[in-house]
């Protein structure tokens, strides 16, 4: 049977702003919560490069730990006075505990926006039925969303999820409809399954399908956004209302300045000053820092961590994980990278940075994948989790993680 040729898809015109409840997010760009990364210092750096524009979400906060006022968790929910709106991501598997955590946030004015984590693929989360495993249990998902939205009152509640557990257990369309029915304000979809972790290529077509399925609320796309051009292309190809940037900003906090330039060309301080519209025809100029400029950002990042932790050594040690991301593509050398990755004081970091060839220009190939790139893995789940997509027996407060930050 001969099929009638289908007309080519018309590219969508990317929007310049996004509404999350009462909050206008312009440009429509969100910093993804990343364990051990999106703490207050890193959010500060990203906001400085964006001029305060966009939405910057905290690390994942465990609802049980928040309700119990765990010391580490209480530090993680600290926001700088300039952070507006204040955005917290919560993780939980027990509806009542999630509701109590949200009520605490409202009662104590701890945040302006609450995001719920249904996308984390790491084993210590999925083995308890949380993160990307949870949307498979439709009734449990609905119960958690209902408790959160009810307790939140005027605060907008959003959710972040993946396509499903694996290719045989896809959940994002059902989860999207449940979210709309329960009053969720917006949905972010990472175009991978839990089994994929961060390997392969993100399925942007799934983002387009979700947008078509839930036209009532904004849909944000996540996955394989390594540059501002990728963000514009995702919005143009999928029709999504905004983007969530995760691994693409590792060692590249200035990416948020690029994103502002992409969506607001011609703004004061843009690299090119171009008046080019956001249609992908001609990208505005983006940051291409020299190694000297990168080194200055590295030093500031380490200093901010030291101030936040109130301990210079702990701050510099925490910074070590960022060294490889910042120096990717530059001629630094494996021995120097190792030395930079074992520093324990700002003075030591200063001395090593001074030894670099700081006049190096931005290298070709410095963009692209960073962070975890693991491929398909078996998803660790509670016993019998896949037997029934509706039965939630045995899930309770004891399944909650007792620590925050992933």
C-alpha cells in the first residue's frame, strides 16, 4: 500500500520566556539539579554569567532529611539573598513525608518553587522505588503529586522525569497526564530511560510527543544540550517551552551567558551585540575564554566553595571534581591535571594555575559531552517492582533516603 507523503515538519519558533506559576523565567532556561554540583556557589557562578536571568535549582533534597532537619540538608537549602525565585528540588517516595516537607517549605518560607525528582537513575535511589523508577507506579505517583500540590498552596510545583525505566517500560506519557490532572505547573523530560543512564543520544522526539500530549502546561526538554545552539535547536525541533541544562554547564558556567545571548541577542554586554532573531539562522557570539579567563573562574569557584563550607581546605577539596571539566580541551597535561586535582588550599591552587600557559585561546573541540557518559545498565529496583504498574504495597516512609544531595 502506497503511503501518502507527509509534509516536512515546520520548525517551531522558540519562545523568549517561560512561566512557572507566578514566575517569569527569561530566557526559558533552567539549571538542572545535580548532586554535589548545583550547590549555592555553583548557582552563584551561573547566575553571575547570566546576569541573574534563568532559573537555578538546588541539589536534590530528600524529604525525610528535610522534615528531620538534617544538618547537611539544612545547609543545602540555603539560598543567597539574590536568588529569585528560590527553587528546591525534592526527592521522596512516601506521599505523607513529601506532603510534610512541602508544608514545611511553605510554613517557613524556604523556597518560591518546588520541583519533584522522578528522574534520578542511580541505583541507591531506584532500588528504593524512587527517582526514575517511581512513575511506573501510577497510583503512587498520583498520590505524591496530590500531596505536594495540596500542601504547596500558591507555590508552583513542577516535576522532572525520564522516558521510563527501560524501552519495555515507558512511562512519560502516562506520567504527564497524571501531572496535569493533579495540578503540576510544568514538566521537564530527560529524553533517556533510566537504563540508559547518560549513555547514547537523548530522544528529543519524546520531548515533542510529551508537548503534544500535555498542551495545558509548559514542557521543558533535557538531554544533550552542550551549547546555546543546542538549546535553541531543541526548542525549535520539539516545540518545548524551555530547556533544562545539566552536564552541559560542567566546567562551563558561562554557558548561561551564552544562553542569554542566544535568546536575547543585542542585549547590553552580549559578545556580538547582534540583533539576529532566535531562529537559528545566525548564532550570536558566545563566550570563548582564554585559559587565563578560565583559571580566574576556577579560582573564584574554589573560593566560593571555601566560604560556603566555612573551611578553605574542604572547599578546595570539593572543587577538585571540577578541574577536568574546566580544563577540557586545553593543553594542560596529565601530570598538571593530577596536581590540580589534589590541591587542598587556595594558595596551592593559585601556584599551580600560575604555571599554566594562560595565553591559550579557546580550543577547538572544547565543547561537547562532559560528566557521566555511561551506557545501558540494568536498573536496580525493589523486588517485584515491575509486576504491577499500579500496586504500591510495601512502599512507605522506610523507603525514604535519609541524606540529601543525591
